[in-house]
C-alpha cells in the first residue's frame, strides 16, 4: 500500500490506536499467496523499489488485526481473495524500507477466489512465479528474507 | 512499559519511523522468560490491569528490532538478561489494551544473567510461576492468549 493512500486514516471497528508520547514504528503486512501452485508477486510502479517485484502487502489500519489487514491488502494488490495458512514471521530491520522504519508481519496464504489483476497506481504487473524462480529474482524491500524464512519452515 | 515513560521519543540507531498520513498501531513486545524452570510475571502497580500479573513487556522504539526491544524490556521490567529462543506469535486484537489498539510480538526467552527485581513505578512485584500455576491466574491484557499459543507450540 502506498503512503498516498488511506489518507483519511480510516478506522476499522471504531477502535483507535493507543496514544503514545514518542514515535512509533508502523505495522505493515506481507501476503505470500499460493495460487495454482505458484506464488504471487507484484511489480512496483512507484518508489521505492520501482520496477522490482515484491509480495503484495501494505499498512495495517487501527481496528483491524494483522490477519485481516493481510487479507484486505492481498485483495487490493492482487485481486485475489485469500485465506491465511500461517504466520511466517516478523520482519523489522530498521533499514528494511528506505522511507523509514516499519515492522512487517508476513503470512503464508492461499487463494480461495477472485481474479489476478494489478493494482492501479502502485503496481504495473501481477505475476505468478514458482518457488525456484523467486529465488533467482532480486526482490524489493527485505522480501528475500521472507523467502529464506519460508524455506526454513 | 508505561505510556508515561520514554517521553523523549528515544531513537535507537538514529533511524526514524516511516511517516504515514493516517494513525498507526504501536508495536509492543512481550517476553515470556524461562528462569530456573519457571516463568517470570510482574504484578502491575498502575492502570490498566492494576494488581494483576502480566508478562514483562513494553513498546518498541524506532531503530530497534522487536527482538532487541524484547531483550531491553525484559531487563528493564524483570532485572534479567535474556536470550530469545523463538517467536511465539503476534497478538493484535483491537481490544487487547483498553487504552487503545496495539500489536504485540511475543517471544519465548531464557534468562542468561541478571537478578530478579521489580521495576519501580510500574510493577510492585516480580515473581516466578510454574506453567501449571500460570494457567490458574487471571492475567492482564490478552496474556492468557499468549499462554494458550505457547501450549500449542
């Protein structure tokens, strides 16, 4: 999800985040979607990592869980309805995103409906890759770490 | 960690969080510490859940990872130096904290040094419980969910 979106600060379930007196690290989610025996990647058409493939994902909104955020972002960015299979891990290196520190919760998912299509504005392409093919691509953000973690599981 | 602390907005590693145009869900960490065959709980002396036992934990600071935050909070709240064993899970029900929505990353840890002592101001007691004893206590926040998740592992 791009920073230019959700500027309304949409609140799900009318729950507000806790108010702290210091800066907080925003939570993102990444969806590793199994679809027809392959994995979904989207090609970024905006900075950072413009032109590179990444897993569909975006920022969590107050009032939703990270699982719900993952299902929402998977739909928005790939067009697919997904079901969460399991938590892959938490990725939170301070330098994982050149725009600033974020923490990402990555979930393994499988498609249960919908139709593959890129999200206008943010990605130019949505494509299926085999696990073998993914290992050969230079992915954006720290998404190669997610691939490594997935192999260990 | 209480909201009244860290008001300086301390930045670790000089990395700032990404700037978003909508409210974000702060990240907390919870440390489930194995110490001499038992598990460490602290008794809260402040709201919310005043008088109830909880796992040591607190909020992540921009520039540190959740693992580093967990090690820092374990030391601050229990007096123990800990080593992370594994990720237990992500706990992010919007109602898990009555003060507002937070997401917590819970890690199983083991003590490697230090000395048990309560944190002044925030907890009145730091105590060891067997896993069996913990199941009988009404814990603060959603920490009973963490216990359940730990049993499944």
